[in-house]
C-alpha cells in the first residue's frame, strides 16, 4: 500500500509540476502576470508569495493550476487576454508541450536503468481458419522471429507490434518446424471475430529467460523518441477502437491510476518510468481536447476570435462555459472513481 501511494503521488506531482511549469514559463516569458502557481485545487493548505506570484499547496489533489491575470478579460493590466493570438496560443499549449517533452527524459532514463527483460521464442499454438495468419501461410508450430523488421523477443513485443499496426499490411518473419524461414504479409484486423485476435493466432513462450539490460545514453535517446511516437499511435488506436466498439471502453480515474501505478511499481523502476511517460503523453493529449475548462477548450475560444477577425466572446460567457466544463469534469471524475473503487473491491484490475 505504501509503495502504491508513494509511487502514485510521486508520478502525479512530477506530471502536474511539469504541465504547470510549461504555462508558468511561457506566461512569464510573455510578460503575462501570474497571480498564483498551485499544486492541487483549493482550499489552500500552504502558500508563500514571491514577487507578484503566490505559490500554493492545496487540499484537493486532482491537478494543479497557473492562475494568470485576466485569462478572459483584456482590460486587466498585463492580462493573458490582452496579448496577441499567437502569444495566447503558445501560453495555453505550453503545458501539454511540457508533458510531451518530459517523456523523452523519462523513457531515456528507463532505458538506461538496468532492468529485467523476458526473452524467449514466441511459438504459434493455434491458427484460426480464414484469419490473416492462415491466409499468410503461418502454421501451428512456427516461431515468430520478427514483425515489420523488429525482433519478437516475447509475447508483449508481439502484442505491441500488432496494436501499432492495426489495419496496415505488416511483414512477419517466421521459422517453420523444418527450420526454414519465410517472410509473409498479414493485415491485423480492427474487428476480429471473438476469441481470434487481430491476426488470428494463439501463441506461447518457449525457453524463456530473464535478461538484465541497460542502454547507453546515445542509444536510449533515439529509443525514447521512438517510444513516444509509438505511444501516440497506441493512444490514437485505442480511441478509435473504443469509439468503434472494437475494444472495451475503459477509463481510469485517480484511484484506478493509483492501482495500476502500484502494480507497475512492483516490476521495478524502469517499468514505472515508462508508465509515467505514458501517463504524461496521455495528459498532454487529453488536455488539448477542445473541451471547456481544459487547455484545448481555451484554445478554441482564441481560435474562434481569430476566425471572427478579433471579435471576442464576452468574458462573462467564456468564464461561464469554463465553469460548466470544470463542474462536468469533476462530476465525471467522481463517477469514474466510484467505478474504480467498486472494481478494486471486487478484485478487478485494468492490467490484463
């Protein structure tokens, strides 16, 4: 329990501070007055004022905020709303930008930290009739060697490569039972028949061993970039899958994320750093969604002003929209948290 709480709080604080620092630095650089930089939401627990800015620790641990002068009202001195459209877009998107930059560091450290990797042979146990694998000539007993020129060291590798390439023709290299190798093409399906999987195979691990690995910095950095790109693709495919009904609609709130964090933390520091990077990218993308109260919602109002050739939405109207959006967001978090608690009590997990 202490491990779960400690890991979750640590990750949450890092992600929130990185996000809000993005807004804070961009605002200061643009000469926008920052009234408060807060961790958590009010009521305040602790606060200190340095210069014109209050730095606060707040009671509700669901995020953070950078309160800038006149976010909707251009009449306020040194306000955000008084700046040019390009400046406002930079300040509003800077939080998500920081949450995209942070994973480059987290993934790099994760690759450099010595960590255990399960390696072995991934062998085909069963091939479904009329599946992409069957049409490609893959047979029971074949060993999967690579997927789109990337080596398949374990079942996790295979699952990841399949999810990254849904709907795309992919090249698989297999070794048959007679020791010959063959390169075949298959298209992982978005909507496979129940129980078949995207390419229609059941696999097992053979001769599995645990290998201790760590990468030098010069290799960790490009691997981190690749992992960030893959995470974006997985996020996109996950959204498409849930929207089309091909994958279950699963959303985790703070309690659910804390549960997952605790389970990942047991696997070691490297998997925990990778999970933190994954959360950071998710936070960046969710915050940029065009919903009121989120950064994306505020960006929509700025873009709308540009489309209307400088005609603003009334500050009172914009504030009301963001208030409604924030209230809706808090209500959604409460509902999701309730579901998370019920799932945990019943012994469920979001990790397969």
